[in-house]
C-alpha cells in the first residue's frame, strides 16, 4: 500500500461534499479548526454551498468538485464535509490518474466508505475518520485529535477497548479495512470491491433494521468474504430499528456473533468507530495488530514507529 505524505502546517487541503447536503453554517466551526488550530490553508469546494434534492449539488457538480481536488497536486489532503448518500453515484466517473501520481489523504466515514474501498483497490491508504461538519462539539474532541495525529504523522497510541461478553480471544495481524456495513455489502461485484483475505475488518452502521443487519452479514458470509478474515472489529450500530409487529429479538451484537460463530478469528466488540462521538481515526490499508484477551481488545499499528 502507498501511504500519502503527512501534512505540515501551512499545507493546502480541500473540503468537499460528495454526498448529502447540509447547512453551510454547520461546517464553519470545522473549517475554523482546520485553519486556525491546525494551521492549514483550506480550499472550499463548490459543493459545500450547493444543493440538489437531498444532495450537495448535482452529480456532475459533486463529481467535478471532487475531481478538481484529486487532480490538484497542491492539495495535500481531501476532507469530506459529511456523508449521507451519494458517493456511489460518482465513483465510476472519477479519474484517479493524477491522484496516483500525487497520492493524498482522503478523509471521511459513512458514505465515504465507497471511496475508501476504491482507493484500497488502487493500493493507496486513506483515513476513516470524523468529518469537519462534526468537529465543533466538545464531545468529539478525542476523535478529532486522533485524526489530527494521523494526518500530521504523529505517534499513534494503541486503541484499547474493555472486555465484552461476546469477544472471541486471539491475535491477528494484517491491514485494516472496513467502514459502513451497508456500503461494504453494496460494493460487492463492483469496481470498488475489496478483498478481505488476511485483513482486519471493522464494521459499523446506523438506522438499519435488525433483520437487514443479519441479511448483510449473511451476504458477506455467502460471498466468502468472512472465510479468510484475520480479525473482526465490531463497531457501533446506532439507532437500529426493529419491526414492531415481528420483533427480531436479538441485539446487533448478538446478530453478529451468530453469523461469525463458526469462524476462529478474534472478534472485538464495542470498538470505538461509527456514528458516535468516539469515532477514532482508522487508516484503511495500514498494517495493524489486534489482540483480544480477557482484559479487552488492543489495536496497535505495527508501523507506528515510522510515523514521525
């Protein structure tokens, strides 16, 4: 995997909205943090102020906005302002030729999972992390700080989780991949499909029906994507829904545990990633070690010593 260069104070970064629209005022605190606290020069995409139905502008506008950021070698990182829905409508029309000559960090989560998968196929690391629209709240300070450390190349401490009743102990090493489970399922068979062979997979989701969670996990299983996993990080499943007339009668974690019961890779539940305040930055494609014991889970980044 190619690791993009880390940022330095004074670097230029882009902020775009490749998916859903939002109020421009909502992102101003995040832009201020990037400019004043991180000392970066911010180029704002046209999509930050655009709207077309539920999207941040038409597909053509959002695609062109992101394409400019990908092509411009002066832009050292691209922050997605928010997720929502829309990246799937753009990804096949994007040209990564210039990007591959000058790789840069792509940062975001949720719907941005599609772009992370696509870059992983191209062999370039990216960052699954909190987005500028969410920077302004004090409760996300830890998440923002882990992102800052990653993009500036500072030493990253291991991520630790407490014991969980459903954890499966063991040790695994391999590149970290993953993101939103719905998007991971939907890229199967597309040009953005990724191999999970020997990888440490992390999953999260929001506002899905419990039976659909089961269906997506079983799709991954039927497609053979779980057969050769090195390890599994089960993140946050937020605001999940149930059918009141026919309750599913299993929690999200119980659903996951049932689907992966036949495998022997280590599984760590309640990992701090997802649509929650504690959404720690994870480098897609970066080598890591997962250790799950009776004392909890530890995810450490095996090349952290090269980050200075």
